[in-house]
C-alpha cells in the first residue's frame, strides 16, 4: 500500500514535468531555448514516471530502472547533437539573446590560437629530432 | 494502483505530446521540428511504461526500451544530416 502511494506521487511529479516540457517547447522563442526546456524537463519527467511505475509494481523495478538509466544517459547526447547541428547549419539566435559565445572578443580568440599553435611546434620538433638519427 | 489516477496522468502526458506536436507542425525551421519530435519521443517512452502499468502487461517495458534505443539512433542520424549532409 505504501509502495503504491509513493509510486503514485513519483508518477504525478513526472507527468507534470512532461506537461511543462511540452509547454516550454511550445512557448519559447528560439531553437536553443526550446531545446534546453524540452530536454531537461522531459528527461526529468520521464525518469520520475518510469521509476514511479517501478516503485508501484515492485516486480518490474529492474527493467524500469534500466529504461530510466538509458534515457538519462542518451537524452543529453541527442540534445547536444541537435544543438550543434542547428548551430552549424546556420539557425540564428533570438534577437534578444545577450551572449553569443561563438562571436567571442579578439583577445580570447588570440589566446585560443596561441594555445592551439604550441602543440603543433612541439610535435614538429619531436618528428625532426626523430628523423636526424635515421 | 487506482485506475482513475493512471488515466489522469496519461492524459497529462498526452497534453504535453500535443504541445510538442503543434511545435513540430508550425516550427519555422527544420531544427524546431526535430526538437519537437525528439521531446515527443521521450514523452512516448514514459507513456508506454505507464500504459504497461494500466494494462498490467510487462511486455510494454521491453517495447519502451527498444523504442528509446531506436529513437536515440534516429535523432543522432538526423542531427548528423543537418550538420554536414549524409
């Protein structure tokens, strides 16, 4: 009886989070805002719902936790792939977005370029030193 | 479990799915549609497990796991296609 009550509470929290994720996807102004709302709310809601089913029906707990862990591991990966793909395919940010990371100031870009140059020189010296004895 | 509570929770989840479906229908860009379909797939995975509890069939857990795997692979392939083409 207690397991049924706890499972019902968990499933209720999960279902409300599922609805809020759908509402965020419908109402937010931008691909990236929609992506973060949809991914976080939907992942939490699905994990709560499935674990709640596993708690309410104790014989199912192993497979339920398996499905929940799988969703918890793979959903951020697919969201990250979608965000990177839409950024590289040229989807614009919302016009009221404040920070665009890929248009960083010049000092940050130079520092990144220097940090990228240094390992190349080291590998060149190593290969040159390796070629001299032969 | 109380069947009325399960039906109400299922209805709440279906409401979230309908909102995602509206976004997938009227999204301005292709990425909007894919985001809507991705969220709808995750909600479907949760609702399949809930449906298994409603109908007292344990096989729905397996169906849900296979659906999650196939949806993950499909979304990765679509993202790769948007990024650099097949």
